[in-house]
């Protein structure tokens, strides 16, 4: 086993993220993932024949044409033109799925199971169907109820996700006002980064058709709301009976895909390319199902411990904005509730905006965080960065990277 081999991220790309029922709504989820796989290969010096594995996160099988065992990663690699011998796995860890796929690629290379791995994630929430349960046993003398698989957001035997997030944020002293202010900050940071052209490197254009069948090039995220103000956010009601979370300080339902190319050090030397970043370590944690806002901080702490680093060593932090409460609660935990430390963390946190502006296609977001972080670290001259994300029912993942 080659547990001491370094793992490098050599290329990374994502589609623009589409709004719910927006520009990507007509693209099958497997095809959407295939686009990023093809593009990450095109951008690299890697021969498709040399790719050994594809790992993708995808956490709603009902989106696929093949609802039963759709094996999205397998279908996507075949649609992308990769050889039949490439192995694959599709992971469902809720919102952690895309980041976990990168971890599994990192693990495979470290264990000498592969030298070249494509990892990432995909989600097409616009293609989530409505369902009718019980028809298989016969209609007889009663009505059937059609269900929306997206409503309410969460798990039927547990609280709605927003209720848990809102209640936990109050317990940690993160107010509705603070969450609204962070939402404005996310939108403003995104707009500044967009105007500076920072997303051009990570986003690939996608050819789509509009409602009239006319083709156009979709090349920018369509979820950001540049005219967001604190006054407008204050007017919004909270959702599903929670105390703080609104449609304005949380992300929407989105579509998109992201992929990265990972290679071992031996292969990197043969390719002769400059990597975007080294994957230093990856960590997974779990907590009580309601403790979503807590898990990114716990995962980051675990990753730092594994690498013998402290938060002071970290130049940039990405924490998924499953709601504004999530990065804010995690920042408080990471800063030991010291106001000065917490503010310092927030200055390094989601510096180009987060999911409140960009959008949150569940299975893709974890991979998006890693590639966004890698590109920004390189622009800033290198250093350590850590990306983390919470996932349904108390999961949390983190990936620590280093850019030269």
C-alpha cells in the first residue's frame, strides 16, 4: 500500500448552477455529470484510457430516468466516452455527497488502488418527480395522494431541516439579524468576485435550449440576487415554523454538476503539469440529526488534527451555506466564541460568496466548494485552505488542501 503517496488536484470544473426550473432543467442528470467529466479530461493532459475510476455524489435517485439503481457515475462516465474498464461508484451522503466522492478518490490513490481518478457530484432538482405511493397494490375504493419529493425539505421521520438549523442557531446565539446580514454579505461577495471574473476559470459553458427551443450558451450562475438588501430580507417570513431561516438567508433548489481530476504524485511527475492543489487530508464526522450547523466545525477540527495544523495556518475557509446559520454557528465554534477570533474567521470564510448566492445543487455542492477554494488559493499565491459541508441527519465532511 502507498499510504504515503501525495494526492493532487490537477483540474477542476463545474457547470454554471441553474435556478429551479431554469436553464438546466431539461438536461438529464447523467448527461449533466458527463459534461463536467468530459471537460475536466479536455483541460488536463490525461489520456481518457488512463482514467481508472469515477466517483460521483448524487443524492436523489428519483431525478434519473432509471429511478431504481441508476448508477449515475457509471452512466455519466460512459456518456462522457470513457472506456468500459473504468470503475465507478455513486455516493449518497446527502449534501456531503460530492465532497465524499473526492475523499474516496483521495483514499483510492493513497491505497494504491488507482493513480488517476475523476471525482465530483451532480444534482438536478428541477427533474425531481412527483410520486404516487400504493398503486402497485391496486386502487380499490380510495383516493391516491400525489407527493412532491422536494416538499417539505428534510426527512419524514424527523424535523424539517430548516427547523433544526433555526433552533440550533438560536442555541448558539446567532440571531436572525446576523443571518440576514451574512446573506447580504454572501450576495455582495459573489457580485464582486463575478465582476472581477473570478468564476471564469471554474465554470464551463453549457449549450441549452430556451422555452421556445432556441439554443443559447448558458455560462453564468443564474441564482444570484444582486439587488438583495438587508431591508428586503427583514421582510421575509421564516419557513416551516423555524425561528430564523428564510428563503432569503438560505439557498434555493438548484441544478448543476462539478468534477475534479485527482492524480497520484508518480503520475503528476509523468504528466509534467502544475497542480491546482494538493489534497492534504479528508475527514468525516457525525452528530445528532438536528446538529447540522455544528458538523462543519467538527469536521474542520478533525481535518486540522489529522494534518497537525491549527486554524491559524489556514488562509481560506469554505463552509457550505445550507443556510446562513451554518457557517455562522461553525465560525463561533471554531473561534471558541471569542468575538475577535470569530470575526477573523468570517473574513477568511466564503470570500467569493457562498451557496446563498451561487445555489446549492445538493450532490454537487461539496465538490464545488473544493474547486472554488483551490482556484482562489492559487490566485492569492497559495497556502492552506479547508472546505466543509453539512449533510442531512447530522453528517459533516471536510477536505484540507494546500496550494503552492
